[in-house]
C-alpha cells in the first residue's frame, strides 16, 4: 500500500512594523512568502519531490478582489497591499470533483495586515483532499456484478469499477456512495471525508439484514480509515434503530427530534459555546464530545452529548473515566439541533463501548 509522507513545521507569520511615519497616515504594507520546508523534504514515496514553484498562489482581499493569481514561482518578491484581511492559498493542482490519481497539496490561510506592516507568510505543504480505495469481496461481485459503484459529491461524480486499481481522490467533504445498474442508481451510504485521510472500504454482500463494522488505524503520515460494509438485499441498512445500524454523526444531524442510535469516538469534554477540551484532565462530567475520527481536534466537526442519566454518566464521563478518550461508542438518545452550539444528543438511554 502506498503511503504519502508529508513533512513540515508549524506555519508562522512574522510581523515587522514600519517606522518613521505618523500612525494616522495610511502606509503601504508588503506581503512576502516562503515554504516551511525545502522542496526536497516535501515528497511522496512513489513520486518525485513536489516542485512548489509550480503551485498556484492566490491572494484575495476580504472584499473578494484578486490581488494575485498565478504560479508561486512567478510571484514578485514582495506584493504591496493596503491594510486589511486577506485569504491566501497555494495549491499543487486545481481540484473540484472526484478524480483518480490526483492528490492535491498546499495550504490555506486568512491573515490580517495592519497599517504599515510587512508580513512574511510561511506555507505548510500538506494533502488537502481525501484518498479512497474500494475493495470488493467475491460475494459482492457475484451479487452486484452487473453494476458499478458511483462516488458522488456536489461538484461531480466518479464511477469506480470492481477491477479498479487506482486511488480515487475526493474533496474533504461529504461523499455519497451509490450502486448503479443500467439507468437505476441506489444510494448505499454516506461518509464525511477529511483532508489527508486514506479510506479503504471493503464492500461485502449478505442475504441477511444489513450491518456494518468499523475499524480505524492511524499512522504518522495519513489517517487510514478501514471499513467493511456488508450490503444486504436492501443495500446498506443504516437507520439508527439498533446499535448494529447506528447512524454516523453526519447522518444523525438530519434526524433532529428522533431517538436513534449514533456511533462516534469520544474525543473530548469540558465544552462551552465556543470551545472543546481535547486533552485530560477534565473537570465536567455532564457531557462528552464525540467525532467521526478518534484523533479529531476541530470543534466544528464534533457532536455534543449530554450525560444526564446516572448509569450513563457514571460509565462515560471523562472525569471518572479518562481512559474512555479515543474509544468508539454507540449511543441511543434524542438528536437535538444545538447543545453547546453544536448538533448533539440528549436523554441518552442506552450505550455500548467498543
């Protein structure tokens, strides 16, 4: 299995104020750029080192005006700009819809430039899209061999045949997986894909009820997510009616008001309306945060869970059970649109810890 190795250091923005002019006078600012690592350190095992000079650099003001769009290697040594807020991006390739063998590397930033400041921006090169490989058991190919798997996102779709050996790349966003036979397409399941993740999904077939199994392995280069999905007569059977058919966090968000089963990984606690703590020690036993991946540290991708029932609180809270951090759980409760400002679950009545 190919493994992408990305190396870099934490990006930094160094600010140095101009001197000698009155503070009330509008002074010109300058932007300059570099990469956090030499080009030779940014590479994959199976390809030549990436040439960052060929990356596309885009600079836009907060009002939407484009100040520069072109190759990184052709940029001026300094770019004069007025004070304000700017969106910056460097990308190895343009990537909009699912494609085979098209990883996208780069970085994106938002910076604020004050009057008269010279700003040096260091970009950290990393994979921006998500990689996917599908595997098919003989049972699946025998049962559904007349069709093809369809990977669909908002900007387009990609056919994935049973003989495909290439890696598919998709945007870091929700993806719909379907099965097409002739002109009929049946939706199988959805997954939220993250930047830098490598998903390996095995599709199996069964004449019994649909069920799913999830395991996650993490290495130092990318997040590897391996899943086996057993597709029954009715295709993939996520419906939230049992722990075996628990919904993903993303799917659960469309079931506000319903009492259903949801799966996720315990990633934090001590929540507020603007923050989540992802590291011990924890001080609040009334709730936890779960996410689709055990290494998640982005508040916006978390799902808040209220622990009100005594038995549930005793077993799941991170104050008494710090070892629960990173564990996969299946929870049954009522889906709410907002709890600590995030979609979440209240009135948890049952649970399982994997």
